[in-house]
């Protein structure tokens, strides 16, 4: 999947792509045709950099409801000839998830679209998972024949069916079909279930990788073999070392961390960092200076895992370095530094935004640390990250940091956060948003009554309406 093109944050499309609360508020006051065009663009061209962790589907579904939006554009997208040519689930996953939420809100047109796509679309498994949560038994039973028809009645087709049953995210349809009164359907599904269970048992009985009794050298060789295959195995290899290495093996592990092959060196650095070995910090510094890119990345990652006072103290000396270790030192201080490190963390935050922009991966930790340390003068930088980042998760972290550092948050960004796409951000808003604005009271009550809202958000809302809460 290509990185999405994100519109400027000041435009309606840019706000909706980011999942910001202001996106919904602006869409509700914009001309309906313009708002629906922007909404359809977002749903049909997934704007998320990481669709597995960022939420948009409920956010977009709620806006379809508020705008009474038609689903013609989604239907055309799902059944476009490109569906056959592009089987990547990221092409249709967001649209299917939006339809799932709309179906749960009672939109029968969304439910029918999901049924049709489950019967005829390429990404049918996703649609079936959505239906498993929303459709009735009769609707699911009607899909048994078209879904099973996808798998030829031969050895290869039966094997593919067994994998589909075994890996199904929602097992409800398959369980229904296993008890289907049509013997041809029930018998085939039950056979696939039994095959999947046997495959899982075989994998558990014959796991790949290290075995009890392996030596330290064997673990290093396994890590090296992984690199040759293009698989980085130093993290599980380091866990294996925890099981097989003894005090007598320390010198061999230290030597591997100093001058071993890539796989062995990465493994040794990780193991020594997790063991809090006294030589680890010097070995990490040496690896960053002399190692290949994978070794440098492993050394930096190992350093960030360290919890010792010595690691924090070394971070204070490294934080000014203009390399990956210097950036990691800033993140270590953000996570584990003290009040005396506020200026260093603030400088690292400003440098990251200035040098890498509002979507820099390092900002996740630095923003959290800014809130943890209560760095009030960081509020302008946090507001910039909040407005401009394309990551809804990073924006939520910025909101949490602003709640801890910015006195204006409750009357400002907290209000729009009530409409944010991320439930954790809505929860923060529900706890902090000032209720002098009538929109806040109305929104809190709507969230409290919405069955699709997350429990944590509704708990935060109820805390504002309880007997000991301020008047709402």
C-alpha cells in the first residue's frame, strides 16, 4: 500500500483524513454535497499510515449518519472491476468496516451491501467478519453456499477452506454452517474445522527454532541463519540466551557483542541490555560507532529498553549527539528522566519537529515524556503536533500531554476531541472538556447513550454526570 496523500490540516478533507473532531464539526456546517464528497474520498482512499492501529471506521460511520449519506459511492468502489485485480484488503477494508458500523446503527442498506460483497467480493472474509457481529442467523446461513463455492471440491480447495476456517477472525458463521441442515454444507465445514485443528496441533508439537539443550553458539548461529533468510531473529534469540546462557558464557557473549556477525552481535547486545550487564553501555556506544545499520538499530533499541540509573545518566551525556543514539537518549529521558531533564526533553522535542516534521516516529515517546514531566512551555510545540500530524494516535498523545501542560486545553482542543476518531482521545476529552459550551453537554449525553461507544469513554462521561461531578 502506498503512503496516502494527506491534504492540508486547514481544509475539510485534511481534517477528515486526520480523523480530527473539527472535521466532523466543519462537515456538519459545510454544504452537504461538499461534505459527502470529502467523506467518500476518505472512505474510498484510506488515509491512515497504519490501518491496523489507527481508527477511522466509527468516526466516518457516525458522519454518514449525521449527513444521512447515501452509500452509492461505497457500492461502486466495492464492486468495481479493480476489486478482482487488487486483492489487497487495504483497498476495501475501511469501507467494509464503515458499513459494519452503519449496519449496527440499523442501516439496512449497509447490511445488504455487506451481504452482497461477502457473496461476490474478493475481500469476502472481512465482510463476513463484519456480518458475524451484526447479522442474524438467517442472513449468515444464506451466505454458506456462495462462500463455500469459492473453494473447489478437490484437495487444494479443501486445504484452502481449512485455512480460511482456521484463521477466521470471527468463528460464528463457520459454527452456524457446521450445524447447517444441508448435509453437503455441514459435512464440508466440519471436515475443514477438523483439519484446521489438526494443523494447529501439528504446529504446536513441532515448533521451529531453538530446542532445549542448545548452546550459546547454536543460538548465535540460528540468529545468523535468520539474517541470511531476511528474517531478524535477534529478539527471540536473546530470549533463548536467557534460558541457555550461564555465568561461564559471559565472555563469549561480550565478545559477540563487540565483534561478532550481525545476527550474533544484535542478539548479544539485546541479551546484555536485558541482563543489565555493566559493560552494556560501552558496547552499545561501540556498536553505534562501528556497526552496520541492523547492528546500530539493535543497539539503539537495546539501550531504550534499559531501566537502570546508569542508563539514564549516560543518556544525559548522549542526548546532544547528532545521531540515532542521541535521539534514543532523548526518548530515554522522556520515559525515565527526572525534573532536571525537562530542558533536555524539550530540546529533543523541538529538534525532532524541526528536523523530521510532525509525523516523526520519535515524537510518540517525546510527546508522552513532555506530559509526564509537565513541561508547560512545550504547549506551543504540542499544539503544532496536534494540528498537523496525520497520525490519530500521535494526536491523541499530544492531547494527553496538553491536558497535563496547557491550561487552555479544557476550553480549546478538548472540546473538538469529543468528536475525535480515537476512543482514547474522546476519553481524555470527556474528562477535561469544559461544559460551558452547549455542544459539550449535548455531545457528552450522546456519547453516553451510543451503544457503539467504548466502555472507557462512557465511564469517563458518567464521571461528569455523577452525584459528585461538577454540574453539567
